[in-house]
C-alpha cells in the first residue's frame, strides 16, 4: 500500500529527528510490526539541538493538529502522523526531521538497532546516555519529568538555546533489538499549545522491527575529542562517557562504553617524561594495558603504522575480551587508544568498534 514520501534532502551525518494533506491509505504492515493500542482521533550530528536562531514573539498561537496520513521512514521501520503543514527538513533511511512553518518548533524521529534486545537496566542506561548526548550543548538544562513504562520512556525537559527558553519531550521505545526515538522541541511561547499534540503523535506510532538493518547498529554518532585535543573520533550517542583522573598517576582515562558495558573505546593521556627515563614506550603501554585488561592479556600481533602509531592486537582468553590498542608519543605525552569487546555478542560489536577506530583523525602534531 502507498505511504506519503516527501523528497529527501542531502545532509551530512556523523553518530539523531509534511505538507498539508487530506485522507489517504496507511502503509503496508510487515511481519514483526507493533502498533500502539490507542487509535488516531480526528522526535554536526543529525540528532540533537541545533544552533539558536532568532525566534520572534508569537502573540497568538494557532492550535497544532496531526496530519491524517501516516508518514513512514524510508526503511518503513517507523511510521507516525506528523504535525499538519510542517515541513520535512531532512530524511534518510532511519531518520526524519520536521520543522514548523515559523521555526518555533521541530520534531525528530529515529531508529537504530542495538544488535540484540537490551535488558531493562541496560535500556535505561541507553536512554540516560541519549539524553546526555542530545543536550550536551545547551545551557541550564533541567529534567522536569520522567516516566518509564514497559520499554517506553518519556523525558520532559527545559533548557536555553542562546538566551531563548525551550521545552522538549523525548520519547524512547525498545522493541526487540530496535531502539526508537521521537524528540519534540518548542519555543516557550508555543509549548503549552503544542505539547498535547506531541503526546498524541507519540501515542500513535507504529514500529516495524522486520525492517531493522543490522549494519546500522548504534548508527547515530557524535564527535569526541581526546583530553589533550590531539585527535578525535566519532562515538555512538547512546554510549556513556566517564572520566578518571585518579587511576593513572599524572594521567587521564576516558572510557566510552556501550550500555551493557560489553564494548568500549578507552583513551589514556599521560605525561610520560619521568617514565621514559626508565622504560621505552612499548613497555609503558603494555604495562598499562595489562593493568586495565588483565595480566593474562596475550599479544597477537603488532605493527608500526605510517602515521607513527603502534598498533597492538591482543586477547585475554580468561576474561573473554579481545581488542586492539594504538600508542604513540606526542612530545612527552603518551597517548593510548584502545578498542575492545567481550565474546558475549561479538557479532554486534565488532563492526561498531571498527567503525570507531576507523573514524580516528589527528588534529595536531
């Protein structure tokens, strides 16, 4: 059956969300779809808050209504009724963004697989990580309300973009291995008028997990710069970031970890001037690797790369962990960059980890 499909616009993705319509047919349902029980009555990276724009006062706010036709992502993995007369700003296979005519509000819709169904605790960790990533660049962020129920989480927030106050509602769903996000944001003058319709849109989504593509696992990414600004990588929005300035004397450890902690990227930045008087770079790096990943760690292969980094592939059969580590000197600063995953779900994490490693870019000598 047919579904309304506005034209796509080209936009750079790095890591996450129509026009006036009259009646029309719904999309074809595929095996594996789940529809919400409520019938229709009458959410440098793609995802995240954009740079602030000038929003004029809105003395009279017209009511917001849903379109009466389903919009489906090109992948058909997510369908919903968008706001009537809103413009489709961008879409790709698993993401779409709609903007109101006066640009005082917008919504995003996105889906990405996690490789397998996360436990309830790990799913909540994913939600926490997504919220932290989506609002990392705003000021005065406040979480106003959070509701968790049966694989669905709604987070309501307020924040400043520039000096403008905005409100948001982020709705997260887990359906098997699929992670869905609807994100609604609006300027304070229109929020009260729009929020009930946003809620209604979120209650009438249709998810179709049969169309989820494994190669898009943790697709939505953000740029992360190393502590000393020597390099940057792109990492999943739904992964956590922790910073440790105590475990290594004179050093910083940053760990970017999957929600289930089965895979991670770790950056160690260390002033090694005193250590280099007694040991070479390899001895220092291997010693730290064994402290971090176990004394039983075995080196499988090593290679000196053209950019000056040394790559070491390793495994620890006792912990079931495999990975590879790059280390190099920048003056007296030792940089150690490790990517690793456990043997519980290697088919999920191997490509994701390699993607993070391949995104590595030097920023300065």
